[in-house]
């Protein structure tokens, strides 16, 4: 567990801070990435757009993709929307970034192998392990098959999620 915490601490330290206002008192389960607000003047009205930045997905050939495949888009947006009730904000944020890396490396293959959104994003509860995004905890998938995902030290069994 201490290795995980050390890796998470390094990831947080490497992430550039977007905070400009040190008085932000948001609850810890709201996204850490702050929304950007832009204003557009339309005749005499102002239109405001709020965009919450999500992690950049970078395609890694041959199995990756530079976007979230359509079958996972709704579950991905649900993951980005808020920390699960009773969840740890740091673990939730790690699941978000692990998912972005997973799509970049294995997105097309996950789609081809018909992994379900639940296999990837189900939240752990009632002694059920949840989806692959929550399982990774900072590790990277090294090999992927129709039934399992292999990391450096562990194996995720799709049937148990």
C-alpha cells in the first residue's frame, strides 16, 4: 500500500496546479480540475460556457485510441461527473487518469474484445472489486485478453467485476 501512496504522491506533485484562488473551499469529492468559464457576447446578452477539463487521451499504436470509444462514453462521463458517495477523492482521481491511460493504450482493443462499461467503470462495493479503472490504482495494463487484464503485479479477472 505504501508504494501506491508514494506513486500517487509523485503523480500529484507532477500535476501542474491550476489554482489561482487559495480560498477555494470545495468539498473534496468534487473534481480537482477546476472548470474554465468563457464569456461570449451575443448582441446584448452574455452567454457563459463552462467546460470541465478531462485528462488528455494519447493514442499508443496499435491497440490504443485518442478518444473514448462510443460504447464507453456514457460511463466515462459518469466517472468524470463526481466522486462516488463515500469514495476517496484521491482514489477517484487516480481511476480517472488510469482510465485515460487505458484508453490511450488499449481503447480499440477493449472495444474489439467487447469489454463492457461495467467491466471498466463499476464502482467497488459490498466486497465486489469493481471495474478495471478502480483496480489499477496507478498501475498500467501490460497485456489484455478477452477475460483478463494483466498489470506488472496483478491480474484483473473480468468475470469477477
